[in-house]
C-alpha cells in the first residue's frame, strides 16, 4: 500500500462530499418514494458496476471473491444495506443535520466494541473520550426536554449498526483485501435488498429518474473513492476527515432543505467530534509508538 498522506486526505475530503451529496439526494427522493425501493435500485446499480469492473480488471473473479470469512463478509453486506434503509428513512424524520450529528458518534461505538470483539486494549484516556462522546450525544438528544423522537432512536440504532459493520470490516481485513471486502459488501447488500423487493416495491416516480441515477452514481463513486483512499493512506490518518460529512451534510440540509441548527446540536456535535478525534489520535500514537 502506498502512503501518500496529502493525496489520501484529498481523496477523503472528496469522498465525504460525495457521501453527503448522496445523502441529500436520498433525502429528497425518500420524501416521495419508497425507501426500500430506492436502496434496492442503488444496490442493483452497484452490482452492475461490479460486473463491468470484473470485465476490465486483470484479477479473476474467483480471486477477488476468495475469502476465509464468507459468512462474515456476507453479513457485512446485509447489515450495511439494512442500515442504509434505516438512515435514509431517518433523514425524512430528523433531516440531514440532526441525523448526521447523532450518527457521528459511531467511531466511539467502534472503539468500545473493539475491546470485546477484536481484543484491543484501551487506557483510561480513551475510555474517558468514549464516555465524553456519549455525553455529546445526550446533549444533542436533550432528554430533559422530552424531544427524544422515533427519528432520534432510529439514528442511534443506525450508528450502532454502522459501528458493527465497521468492526466486522476490521476483522475480515486481517485476512482479506479491501477490494474483496468491497465486492462482498455489494453482494450481501444486493441479495438482501433483492429479497426485500419481492415483498416491498413501489415504482419510482418518473420525474425522479434523473435524481435516482445521480444517487446511484454518487453511491458507487463514493464507495470506490473510499477504497482508493485506504489504498494510498493509513485509515488512522484519513479517518478524522470523515467528520467533514457532518459539515457538508449540515450545509446541504440548511441551504437546500431549510433545516435549522440550534446551539445544542452544535455543542453536542463538537463534543462528539472532539472525543472521536482524540480517540483516533491515541490509536495512532499507540500504533506508531509515538
């Protein structure tokens, strides 16, 4: 793997902008169309891209799909596809700003789950950072004001599901390549959403076909960019820049969907981001013996 930090950071910034743009288009489409249908179409497009990719790369498909953890790899795809459905639906309930602010706590959940599931060991500083981060989530939720809603609960579940997906990704990365994991994620998600579409399906409105295509292109492109990013720079270096998705998502939410940002969301998000950045920094220091 190359280790071009500046190039990797640049790719990560572009990737987060593409993900945020995809979220904005998804929010717009989900207001008028069936969420399951939207996510299914997204995965069918990714499957199409995967097939085209196989025709042009030198590796044989059997080599790409070769994994020592097929069940875990497939489960990753299932979890991510269901998480996509949940998060897109949550956009219609909370909007982009608050949904992203809550889901931004997922790195802290990953850090906590990595102890029992990956055998990692943390010092008291990182545990304090995780605890502080969840205080930030509580600030965003404002439990004393009785505004915890269905959307808030869905956003928390979405953060947990995404964290579990990332834990499984870390686990399989010990034996499988990034491109193998990418393909298995697409397979698991495509199979899952195709099965769901047999029972839940509503045709997309004709006037939304162009936006549907844009969403699919952004989805496939952003995932490709993420794989490319991790090929040129260490994950611990570029991961802090993933928080830009909250910034880009909030800008889109405010400027396009007329969402509002209050002081509690800003304070809570800053606490969550600060805790996540500290956790990443400590992980980087320990890994490199700094």
